[in-house]
């Protein structure tokens, strides 16, 4: 009686080749899946500057949803600087929305607030925002304490506002104003006063001639009114060059996931927790309606 024939074991080289093929296929599918999700659904976003203080601070991590205004050339994580006309399932933002926008000069993604919609006339007179010839209501000045840390050093023009609380904690005590747009969207802005930085870089921040927003465009501004390169500034100076086409909007900011004070290190896992700012996680970025 003969023994049953056993199938020959696959050659080691063949097994290793199939393993590498499976790994490569998995990685490719994972990358495609993440890219697709971040294009059509939501994407994490990092705040690298102070232009949206006090609402957003350098070191904040947040979620930007991609579907509220439809999809356009600015929706993918990688996109060019030249706008491609048209949107899929397009919709207009509302005044007060915080949005990401692809700057027309270089395609860089910035984050700003929607101030003007098509047909609106936007103007700034002595730091006061005007819409359609009327001043946008804003509350009385309130001083807000922002804790000083590596990501918020309170330097430059903010240095005169650096002080200390009774317990010795260093804070940046900045003047804020509650602004309310037509429709009721309310949020806090920082306004240091009617004046310019040395060299006149912010000369148009406090005085901006009336501009009517064309059809299919929006006017964007940062909440930190004296230190935001936005629709008030030309592209040559890092701004948005006036009203921007809606196709340039990449998505709407929804909420902060977490925030770092900038004192940590990638090589120190303990600092990934110890440098988290308290009270920032879960904060909604949708404007209140007072």
C-alpha cells in the first residue's frame, strides 16, 4: 500500500514574494482609503499661526468637514493653486463659518472666517467692520487672559499685553470684542486698536476701502484683526487678494480635537500628554447665535 502523495511545500522565495505583494497591496489600499476619506468626508487640520485668535490658537488640532459646501479642486489634501471652475453638490457657506481656503498664489491652505457673501459690500473704518454701509454690532471691550506658552509667547505687537496673574502665571491679556454678523453669528475678535505696525504692513487692517463681493465669491477675515493676512491683503503680501471664489474653499471647521502648548518633543512620548492644553478638547467651532 503506497503512502499518500503530499503536496510540495511552496518555495521560500515564492512565499516571501507573496507576503511582500500582500503588504504592498494593503499599504496602497490604506493610503487610497485615507486620501479618499480626507477628500470627501473630513480631515485633521493643524493651526500654525495666531491669525484666528482668540478662537483658535497656534497648536490647536481640529477637524474640517469636506462636504458642507460641496467638492471642488480644493477638497483633496493635495491640490494646485489655480482654481478649477465648478463644484459637485455645491452650497454656499453662512456668515460666521470658519473655513479652510486654498490661497490663489501658492495653493497653501489657510483658515479664516466668512464675513461677506455675494452682493455684500465689506469695509473697515478705524478698526470697525462695516457690512453694506452699516457697522457690524460689537460688544464692549473685554480683556481676555491667554496663558503664555511656547506656542503663544505673547511677543511682537502683543508684548505690551504680557502680564502676570496674582499666582505668577504669565498671560497675554488682550482686548477682545464680541462681534455679531447679520443672521446672528457671534464670535470674539482681538483688536489692538486703530494703528499700524512699523513699516505699514498692517496699514489696511484698520482702514479698508469698500469692496462688493462678486457672485460666486466670499470675503474672509481672521479673528485676530491686526495680525491676519486675509481678504484685506494682496496676494503679494501673503493675503488672499480680496474676495475668493467659493471653489477655493476646502471645508468647514467643526471642532477642536486637542491642543499642544509647544513644549513637547516628538521623541518624548510622555510630553505628548503632559503638553496638552486643558479645556481645549471638544470645543465647537461653529459660531454662536446670541
